[in-house]
């Protein structure tokens, strides 16, 4: 199979959609052009995943790297882009004041997807950093798209904090390159494979310092605590489909970068320190998320802290190391992408229906919106890692892998914090579902279209299936991805 052509199409199709959306300048055309782009991208990412080679493939004159883990992250991007594009049609139609600017929104959404499709395929860590920076720039315009004061503030906060983190990541990449010059000379091709090859000859202090800088830098993009402060604002203030793309796909890409640098430390023989550092950040993220989830009132801020929780779980999974925890982390990626997208769609529906972001004002949700409300409640059970949904299986697998790791203490901490988060999260939904009646005159009257509920149905089915049945082919794929360079 010609993977170069597939990858080129993966980037060209969103680019064409952007040009046509801007040129035609009509809202309905923009909706369907972006949707067509997302369908094509999903099909291409699925084709790349299914036909992914058994080993790392370097193509495109050495600039493109396709690995099983990279193909998996690409598939998550394509899946969330499709769901968000479907939902955006219904959600953006609920914003009549933004209708003259809808073509700009859809052009930005397609551009955001395109930048996310570039980063996982970059064979050069420096170009990977550039692609991650591009995702920040494009997504910042989407975070502030609704032009309210809180949205603009969140966009600036996102830009400033993430840019500061990426500056540290760039310094870490420079140090990695410098470490390679001791063996390969003053100039050489900066690739992931070359860094792994020279890692055993790098000074231990330099190697670990470079990794810590990239961990903190890209960890800021992931939203790991204590560098997470941009995440609650950006995820809660942007349009709901943008929040789904930020949480369900973008954070995975930054975490992929961390894991690739961790593989360099592993090759240098100092993997225990690297894994422990990532594990500690994951535990801290889980703790901070749990404490803030208890006291939240904003619907989307609650989901933002839930994203912090699940990025912490992923960091713990990759930090544990080993094939079992790694498989659990990969399974967690797809389950979180689906479930969190579904949750943001439900939050967007309720925010528009009740005219507020406050969960204390969203009352008797199932009475007024039985379909959307029931799906939202289903997603709430799933996002907390309860059975019989996919996140339960992935978290249990990560815990199993942690028992066999050099850091089994984190298993008990993770388990206790997950129980705390489950109780706190479901308590918020208890109030919205069975709380008091809305104030007289505050009853919601908005009618939700099929565009507002169809993506929730499409996400709910696989999270249930993946909770009841872990396909054997996926397990073998994860085990293979573990032994192939990331």
C-alpha cells in the first residue's frame, strides 16, 4: 500500500475544505464541506490503522514516520473530528448571532484537524514541536470564537501558558540534540531513531534534564498538573465541538510526544527515572482533578477537570510501563476520546437549553430532554470508569499492569482517587437529574435537532461495546505497538 499517498490525502483534503469554505462563504456550504472533510479523514485514518505496517515506516524523504502508536493516535483524531463535525452543525445553528461568521468557524475547525493530523507523523522532534505549536495557534482562535469576555480571556491564557511550556520543550529538544553531537558530530539528522541510538552515549545528567524539560513542556500541552491551569478555562469557554476536539484528540498527541522522548530515556538505560517522573505527574494530576471535581458548578469546567483526570490516568499507564499497562493506556485513549466527546456534546446541549453554564440551574434534565439527558447520564457513568463501559476495562488493565511495575504504590493511590472522583462526579448529576424543579419561568423550551443527539448515539454504542468486549485483534495490536518504536 502506498502510505505516502494516503498521508498526503490526509493533509490535502482538510486543506481543500478550508479553501472552498473561505471562497464560497456560505454557512450551509461550510457545514457540509467540513463534514465531508471529516468523513474522508476518518476513512483515511481507519485505512492507515488497518493497513499499518508491522514495523516503523519512514517515508516522505525521511520526514514522515508511521508507527502503530502513531496510527492509533491518528485514528482517535479522525474519529473525534467526525463526531465533532456532525455535532457542530446542530450546535452552531443554536448561535444565530454567529451565523455571519460560521464559515470562519468551519475553516478553523478543518485547520485544527489538519494540524493534529500532521504532528503524529513527524519523524523529526523539532518539526513535531512546530506542528504542536500550530495546533495551539489555530485552536486558540476556536477557544475565543464566541467573543465573550471569558472566551477571549481563556484563549489568551491558553496561548501564554502553553507557549511558555512549549518553550521549555524546545529547550529540552535542543539538549537532546546537543547530547547526540558528542557521538554523531556537530550536525546530524534529528530523528527519533537517531536519538534512541545515541542515548546510551549521552551523559546521564544531560539526558534526564532534557527529558524533564520535554516532560514539563509537553506536559503543559497535555494539561498535567501543576501545569494544567489553562485547561479548565479553554475547555469550558470554547464551543462544545471544539472542547471535544481539544480533550478527545489534541491531548493524546502531546502525550505521544512525551512517550517518544521517554523511549529515548529508555534506550539510554535510565528508563526507571523517566517512568517514575511521568508517573508522579500522573498521580498529582489525578489528585488535583479529584479535589476540583468535588467543588465544581460549571458543566464544562467539570468535564475539563475530568480531562485532567484521564490525562493523569494515561500518564500513569505509560509511567507504569510494561505491555499490560501500555495496552491499557492505548485502550484508554480511544475510550476517553469517545466518552469525553459524548459528554461535551451533552453539556453543550444543556447549556444552550437552560441558557446557563451552571449545573445548579440545570434541573430535571430527564424530564425536559429525555433522549439527550439520558445519553448524557449514560456518558457520566462511563466517564467515571464504571462498568460496563470501555473506560472501566482500560483502567482495570492499567491497574493490573501497575502491580507488576517498579512503582506498585501508585496502584492504590490511583484506585482510591478514582473512587473519590466517581462519587463526586455522580453527585453533580444526581442533583441535575433528581434535584428540585426549575424556577417558574426558567423551564427550558429549546428544541434539539437530530444533529445535537446523533453524535451522542454514535459515541455511546462503541463505549458500551468496548466495555463488554475487548477485541482480541486490538489486544494483539497493542502488544505489537509496545515492542515497535513509538
